[in-house]
C-alpha cells in the first residue's frame, strides 16, 4: 500500500477547504496544511493568539516578536487581516464563527470523541492551551493523524484511553491510510490509499467501519 | 452661557496623571499573597520590565494568572525560580523550555490550576464585566470539568466557570497616555485588554507615552478607566 506522507496528508486536507472559509490550523501536523492551500482561493486563517488573515513565515530578518502564531513562531499578516484580544479570539471559536479547524490527535473514538491534549501519565505536566476550545467551537472539526501508532495500534478506537479533549466533536478524520466521516451510523470510509482494500483497513482499524468509498 | 472654564480645565489636567516614574514605583505596593495577572502569549505582550521590577520588589506567596508558566530563565520563569509564586492559574504551562516550572511542579512546590485557554480569557473577561460565572461548552466531559456544575441548555452541554479577579494586572501595550488609554501592537494585544478590566490595579508597561489627544479615540483599545498606572519602558524586542 502507498501510505500518504505528512505533506500528502496536508495537501489532501487543503483540498477540502473551500473559498472564503475561516480556518484554524492546530499546532503540529495541521500547520502543514497552510503550505498546501490553493493560491487561487481566499481562505482566512485564524490564530488563537489574536490574528485573522495570518500569512506565511516572514523572510529571514523580517521577524517581529509581536507577530507570532499559536506555536509562537514568527508569521505575517495578510492585507485585510486583523488583530484582536484573547476573549474575542476564543469567542470566534466558541461562538461557532470558524468554519473549519484542523487538529492533531492521539486518538479519536467511533463517536467522534477527541483525545489530543494529555497523555495522563503520572509524571506528565498537563497543558491544554486552546485545544478544548477548538474542539467544541468550529462548525467542522477535522482531525489529521497517522492511522496507527508506532506499535501498530489503531488510533481510531471504540473508547479513547487518553483523557478527552472534547466529546463527540470530530466530523472528519484524515489519516495516512484513509478519509473517514463520523456519522450517527458510525465511521464511514470515504477514501482509501492506493493498494489497501477496505477489508484490510477494517482489520487494521479494529473498530467497525462502513464503506462509501469515492474514487 | 459659556460652559468651558479654562481654569478648571487646567486643574483637571493636573489631577489625572497615571504615568509612573519607574517600573519600581509602579509595582511598589504589590503585597505578599497578592493575585497578579501577567499578560502575554509567548514573548508577545509580555511585560518583562514589570516582572523584573516585581522580582526586585520581593513580594512572595503570589498567585499568578498568566497563559503560560514562564520559559527559559527570565521573566515569569525568574519569578518562579526566586520562589515567589504559590500558585499559578494558566492554560499551557508545559513548553520546551519551561524547565523551572516543570521542576517546581514535580517537586510539589507550586500549585497549578489548569484552565482551557478560552475559558481562562473568558473568566478574566467575566470578572472585568461583573459577571458572576458563565456556562461554556469548552471542557465538558473532560478532566478539566470535574467537580464543576454542568447544565444542558437547548440540547447542548455546558460547564459553569467562575470569574477570575486580581489585585494587580501587569500588562504591556504599545502606546499610552496619562489618562491610561492604551493601544497595543499586533499579537501583543492578547490578554492585555481583558486583564486590564479584571484587576483592582492595572499597571501598563508601554513603549511610548503620548500627549493626551494623540491617540485616535476611534482606535483606543483599552480605555483609561481600566488602567491605574502607565510606565514607559522601551522594550528591547521591538526594534
């Protein structure tokens, strides 16, 4: 089978982001989506620390310590962009004003529960940031993650073993093996990577999947 | 009838002057056990000069409300290292270089109250706006909602969150005037406006103090009613 690379996954997610969408890209893998957004679409990126219309990284030497993204890396502001304070920024999330947010995950359950903030290990220091706000706020929550752990266990599970970020909040899952929609009937496989059959994907996933594969 | 009186007008000008001579003077009355909000997200909007002054001032047993728990060895991390902080209320303490907080936390020498970032911002906003609490969907069904009242409103589940007040807020803005009006710079705005509203005494570190009237009234982000002290401290990071 031909698993998608991280960049291919990012390009796949980017294809589903429509013209005019207000979008938040989470820290980590989702940040890569920004590199693949079609240049001919006007898509407005939101950054939780108080930016709409976030642009790419500045040229070397043009960094501004007051202009950073949620990952605290230097960014730019596009023409038409805006700055605002934190309560407004999270009001944009919680109030349902963002069209799409893309988040990384440790695990997603069949009913769309998300675990992405805390391993729950005794010596780990909990840090949540905006993860829980993003999970409940956007009109559509996309998760982007590898399908399997390094040990080969499915990250799509019946019940999340890690502490939850949000309950039944995920709408769509993009992995290196498949694209799946979370529905009331269960997880619906929409796309599958080259060289992998539905039955093989079912076996790897370990939870019941429904097939509605579009070529 | 003439309403304006030039003599009274002059007297008024002499009365309101929130500018402070120094960061030391600005934080001089922060007391032992005070609750202190500190603005900033990363280094953007971090009132570094006021934090340094607070370290030098010596108040301890502080409760700090800040998005992060310090990084590296300076600023909030230095305040923690000096053993001045009893408790921190924040959303994201763990960072690649948050070793000072990490060590204190693991040694049980600091109390942590973790709040989702949007809840943290809204709790601060609620305090400033006189709201006694609010129901938010953020965190419902998670560890961070344990023990909190929940309610189903129109089919959606919410958690009751409480307001966060402070004795002092230390914030950084770009420009201010002697009435305490403030504008910010880019993403440095972050927690400044809400923290200014939620503290009994808000101290703003600004790059520039302008003449009254120089700030466009249409563009003032934090009106001076929320600010008690303004101190000019040209930061080194905004070259």
